[in-house]
């Protein structure tokens, strides 16, 4: 039986050290009160000209937060995972497909 090709799994495994270092750094700075946040721009049109007049940013979403008992990835952890996957060139949907294919091949 041949092993199916799993480029996303291989990339994640090879680059795991990078994501672990970045994650550890973000947790460390979160403990010091510094966070990684994401702002989403919204554009408003000028009612007189119909042209885009102003960019306003939404309230920031905190991607890493410090909880009372420990430091952890907050409720927006999936957004942080997506950033880390993009950084190392891993497609999360393809990664999940590869994992399922691997599990299926091991199961029978």
C-alpha cells in the first residue's frame, strides 16, 4: 500500500518549530499586557458625492489574551491559527483532508 502524498502535513511538520516560537512569543508578550489584535476596515460613502470618504476600523478582536489562571490563545485562537498557517504556507482545509485521508488509510 502506498502512502498518499500529504504536502500540507509535511510542511506543518517541517515548520512546526517556527509556529511554536511565534506562539510562545505572543503568549509571553500577552503576559506583559501587549496583545495582537485585528482591526477590520469599513468604508463609508460620502452622501453628497457617492465617493468613498472615510475608513473606520471596527473594535479590535484580540487574538491572544491572558486569562486569570493561565495565558492561552483566546476565543479568537482560530484566527491566530489561520495567520500561522498562512505564514508557513499551509492550507487548513487541505490539511484537514490530508489528515482524514491518512486516518482512513490507517483504518483499513
